C-alpha cells in the first residue's frame, strides 16, 4: 500500500469530522477528553467548596446548579451526583479515552512505521461511539431528577432502585447506556490497537525494538479487551434488574414502606463483576502514562531507558496481576475472609513490578544530561506521585489495615495520587511532547513551567494532608461532617485542601490557554524538536495521509540509542547525541543492551 | 448579561496569560523562542527540582507534626492492638522508602541537569541491580504479608460456638441503625424484611420462640472485656458498619448476614479520661466556642459543648442522608450493661402493646 492511494479528494467533513486518519482521530480524542476534563475538574471544585465550608451558601452553586442549590445551599443528593459524575468522567472519559485513546491513536502507527491503523473505519467508529457516550453522559446532567449519584462504582441496590435516591431513575439509565456505548468504543479501539501492533510493524521493527510507549498501549489494549466486557455484562444485568424485574443483585429489600419481590440476588456479585474491570481499569489508565513517561524521560535524559527488558516484563507482570487483585476493593464487603487473604497476597505482589519500574526511572536519570522541557518535568512529577501514591497502597492492599481506612479519605488520597494525578501528568507529558507532532507547532515552554510547578505543589498540597484526614476516620462521600463533633478539628485542613485544589485548577487554565493559543499561533515546529530516535519524528511536519510520503522507513535498532558511542568513542552519528531507529548499525558498533 | 460577563472574563484571562508568557520569557531570560529547553532553562529547572523535594519534605514533616492528633487514639478493642502495631510498622517503612526514593529522584534531577558539552552515560541495563531491587521488595513484602495475614485470620475467624460471646444484630436502614440483642437465651430470633409490619420495624419473626426475648435498641451498649459477635442485616441498600475506635468495619448487605467480632477493652468513661481524649475534646470545644460566638452574633443558638462518645457510622454511600447515619456506642462495665439492658423492652413487650 503506497501513500499515493490515499490522495483522494478530502472535504471538510471527511478531513475534520468523519476522518479515518489516526492522527485526526487522536486530536478528536484529545480535545473531547480535555472538554470532559474541564467538566470533571469543575465539579470537583464545587464539592470541595462544599466540604471546606459545609455550612456556607455560595452564589456560584445557585448559578451552576439552579434548583438543586436553592439560595446557594447544595442539596445532599447533588453532592453525591457531583462526586459520582466527577469520578466517572475523570476515570473513563478523560484518563481512559482522553489519554489512551489519544496517544494510542497518534503513536501506534507513527512509532511502528505503519500507514494507519489496521482498520481506519473501525477507528473512526470507535471515536464516534466515544463521542456519543460523552454526549449522553453530559445530557444526563440535565435530567429532571438529577444524574446518577450512587458513586462511580454504582453499587446496587442503591443504583438499582429509584426509590433509594432520585439519581437512580432516568439519570442512572443514561449513565448505564452511556457506559455501555463507551465500552463498545473502547473494545473496538483496543482490538484495532492489538491487531495494528501485531501486524503492521515496519521492516526491522521487532517486538523487542518497540518503544515502551507501544508496549504499554499494546498491553493496555489487551487488558481492556479482557476486562471491559465484564463491566458490560454487569451493566446489562443491572439494566435487567432495574427495568425487567430480574434479581441478579437484589434480595430481601424493604423500601419506602413496601417489600420488593426480588429474592436470591447478591450485591456482592455486582461488586465482583464491577471490580473485575474496576481494578484493571487503574492500569488501563496508568500504563499508557508510564509508557509516555518512559519515552519522555529517555529522550530528555539523553540516555537509554534503564532496564528495557525489565520494564517490558514489569508491564506484562502488572497487566497479569491486575486481573487477579480486584478483591482488595472488597475486603469488608462480606465475602469469605479466606478470599481476602488471597487478594492481599496478589495485591502486594503487584508492588514488586511497580517498584522495579520506579527504580528504573530513577536510574535512567543517573548520569544523564537532563533537558528540562515541560514534558520532562511532568514525567519526573509522575514518578514522584506514582511512588507516593503507590506506597500507601501497601496499607490499603493489606486486608487487616484496610478494615479501618476503607472508604475513608485515606483511600481518596491514595488513588488520586497513584492513578489520578500520575495519569494526568502522563497526559500532560504526552501533550507537551507530541504537540508539535499533532499540530505542527510548539507549546510555550514558560507557560508549561508555570503550569507544572503550580500543579505539582498544588497536587501534593491537596492530597498529602488528605491522608491524615482519612487516618482520623473521616468517611468519603459525606455531604457534611458537622454531625460528628469529633471531626470538628479537621475543618481547617479541609479548607487548606480546597484552597490548594483551587490553586491547582487555576494552573490548568494556563495550560488551556497555552494549548488553544499555540494550536494557531505557536512557533512552527521543526521536524524533530526533541532530537528523538523514534519513527514519528521522521514524518513531515505537515500531516500527510499515510504518514510517510515515500517508502515506509526501515528500522535497524531499538529506540533508545541516546548518547551511544562506537568503539572509537565517537557518537554514532557525528555531532549528535541521538541515533534514530532508521540509522543502520555501523561496523565498529556493538549492541550494548539486552 | 451573564454571558457577556463570562466572555469578558475569558478575554481578560487570555490577555493575562499572553502577557504572562511575555513576562516569563523576559524573567527566565530565554526569549530565543525555540520553545525547547536551553542551557539556562536546564539550570533553573534543575534547581527547582531540588527546591521541590525540600518543599515535599517540609510538607510531610508539617503534616506529621501538625496533624499528629488526627491519628485515632490507641484501639479500644483487643485485636486493635495488633492492628495499630501493623499500621505503625507500615507507616514507618513507607515513610522511609518515600523519603529515600523522592530524595534520589529529585536529587538526580538536580545533579544531572543538562549542561553544554555534558555527555550522558550510555547505561542500558544491569541485571544485578534489577535483581537487588526485585528481591528487597520481595522480602519486605513477604514479611508484611505474613504479619498481615496472621492478624487478618485472627480477626476474621469468628468462633460461632463461643458460649460467652454476646450476640448482637446490627440492623441498617436508610438512614439509621438499630441494635437487636439476643436476650436471655442469647439466640437471635429469625427475621426477614417480609415480616416488617407496624411496630415490628425490623421484621422479626413472631412465630419464632427465640424472638420473644430479643431486645431492640437505638443505642449500642457493650460490656467491656467481653467478646461481641455482630450479625449484620440491611433493610434496603448497602451500608457499612464502621466503628473506627475499635478498628472494625463490615458492609451490611441486603439479602445476606455479614459478621464481625471484637472484644472492647476500654469503657467510654475510661477513654474520656485518657490524655489523648482530654486534649482532643478540649481542642474541639475551643473550636466550638469560637463558632458559637459567631452563631450568637447572628442570633442563632450556640453549639453544645462536646463530650466524647464512641460512635458507629455508615461508611458505604447509601443515599441523601448517608452523612448522618450514626449510632452512639456505650462501652460500660458488665453490671452497668446488665442494668441498662434490663430496663429495655423485649420484643414481646413491644408487639403486645
């Protein structure tokens, strides 16, 4: 297939809307993800205001929430709706679709040397299903009784019975429909990624020469294909329980003065099905971020990533283990305590490949020549929050210790650092690094620095003190804690956390400005601005359909020959400290990695 | 009007950021406009990395000192002692690794910040190093896992045949708790939500002989130093019975009975007199006094002074009033407990009225 075949006439609609070009689809994913992110983060600010000043009324509540915040006092159901939709949007729409969708689409064909995805059409379908599910999720916010509010984990019976809370009516139906479509989108996308990586690698691009980005996208897609269908089945069974009178998850319920007919079902079954996706989902979110980090750190350290093979093994080990640890979300769910023991064991095992990855990142910095581009800052930031958040996982993964911190703010602090902030940093690192590839222009680096440092200080300011609030036993998802005088002395800390949250969010405005301004007015990018080895930087700055105007590039080496010297001690290519994958091995050069 | 105000704010923000980017380029002295980090950037950002890890250390120290009183007081249950020890070991270990790794990460970032003519060392892998940092976590985690599992098994293995244990049903509904004591026969009567009718709000089976002496209360009283076995039942949705001072938590699931068991070791009176609690209550009452002044100024009622009581709270999202689903727990001497329970109505007395 040569590039010429792709040169058919393009209209505005085929180029910008129903595009089958992976680069355009990547941009569509990114911009949709960013817009959803704005909604998700704005929601978090609203409920943080409520947590910090539970007895105060805010005019902004009434402006934004209307009848749900009469005279500026937020309704408890709306509080729950906000935390629910914040979680859903951030986990699925921003960090799954916005992160993995964007960079898998952009980088898989470009970094393996393919003209496009295996199926451009399915790729387009995948995006438009995602778009449709986003629209439905946003529309659910405008339902009369409010959107889904049973927490992003939507445990039945709360989510199954409209009598239990107003959000479990039409709002929950829309949530389920939206997620079902989202899962379809994700599955189509994932299958496409797997097939593309396996079949369309260019000549010389063996699996052991793949950049770590591709390894993580590939493995992430596999986890998605394995686990997302289980959530789909859970959602379908829940729809049956809600609308067709079945009892998969319901039994012995008396609500609003009447006994329901349901018998024999178990909410614990739903928890198993949910977390069979829910936990791998953490890695679906995180692995691409780690892949991006690997690439960005190696490029900017001007050094090979340390322990490439150990990294690949760790990625696969994490992926495998991630499918057998779901029960650690259920230590106190009422499941057999013996299962708790098994899940403690598998959960703490996952700390090992995670530790290996962290140490490898640190070693990659050692004796490097670090170029502090904004992407590099975010990548180092990711390693930092990944360590901080990962370490507290040792407490939560231990069934004994989980008893008393389960569902407290300690958990909220833990997962926001380890998957929320880390994955967001991965997203930002990716945007700063590949913005020139996506839009042909550079992001402003000084605004990038401001964005990073405020975010870095703010994120730790939000989430580090939050662990201590959790240690005091403050439950999450409490509209107000003023009914427990024991928590009165936490008030100042909750205010502090909210102030840091506002600070962090304001830094994101700098990013948004930088993003949209640079898209049109940024400095025009050169072909390979970061002096990188990977194939995407051999394509022209102006996008062409088919990626390379002529022949596909041939690959002669792995992606990490930075600062490599030949036997005479000279850089492989004179005068430059990087050796693109397309550069053939020299006679006096040895392979120096395993 | 609102629309134009928003538009104005957006435009002004845009101008601000545009000016900010110009201002930064001048202050950072990197107005070459390549938008790729140059030597000056690397020097500055490298130093910031060092400052940042100092900030992180300061933040951690601040939290541990300032929020030390947030940690719950020593456990008021027998197994809680093991729990607390395991928690302390884990926290110390985690903080040790945290300080070390964050130090290395940011210090390397500072030390190896890019310089002109500096060459990076090509160092691709080292199997010995990989082995070291695989094996050290393996050994440490093995220790933690073994200790954790030992404690877990001790806590969760509930001896159902323990004749001396007090059997209490915890009954959860939107949005409150009830306790049902098994009465003289120490055997709970059968119950199902299908039997709920009138005063029989817990759906206890009237035809069951064991049921008649059951005692239903809205406070949870426990005799000190005696094992209590909780049998938990939910009327409607998932709830979770969280008793933080006893290091106890179990979800309450409609359609099944879940269990938890512990031995309370400290009476309410005793913990109120403990140094920790005296200080804590004083802090809280100071806060409440300040708040009351504001309330009085507004013509509202002042807050009551706080006295510590154990509590049980709902810790699984369950609807609008989830945040206020609590029950007072009183731990008292065996004789006080007997007096209290003898004053309560039995199920028979309740239904026959």
